C-alpha cells in the first residue's frame, strides 16, 4: 500500500494535474485516471517528499508540499486540492 492509496483527489486537482503535468486534457473522472496520477506522483516525488506527504496529508489546515523540483501539492484532510507551479505567484492567504 503506497501513501496515496487512501488519498482523495478532487476534480479540480485532476484537471490541473493533466493540464500542468501531462499537458493534455483528461478523458474523465475514472479509476484509471486516479491510478495513473497516483503512479506518476510516486515517480516524480523523492523519498523525502513522500515522507513529508505521509506526515502532513491528514492536517486539517491546507499544506503546500513539494512534488519534484517543478510542482507543489496543496493537501488538506487527506484530499489533494490542486497542484501549483512554482513560478506562479499565489496569494498565500488563499492556502492558509
């Protein structure tokens, strides 16, 4: 069992993951796409990022965690909300 098996993905997260990581539209909200995303995340993240995710994923506050050198995950209550690109400027109060 990997750290993402029990993690929920919002439709917004799936949309953004396909747009920002795969750079293509997705074929729908189905189990195949959920598994495809979770497998890709494990391939992108290093062991320290995975361990950090395990520690903070159940927080009741929005947490921004790294996913590889290029992306940031926003997670709250074991639910992935969105994926950010580091070169964008974001209003931090939106994620607190």
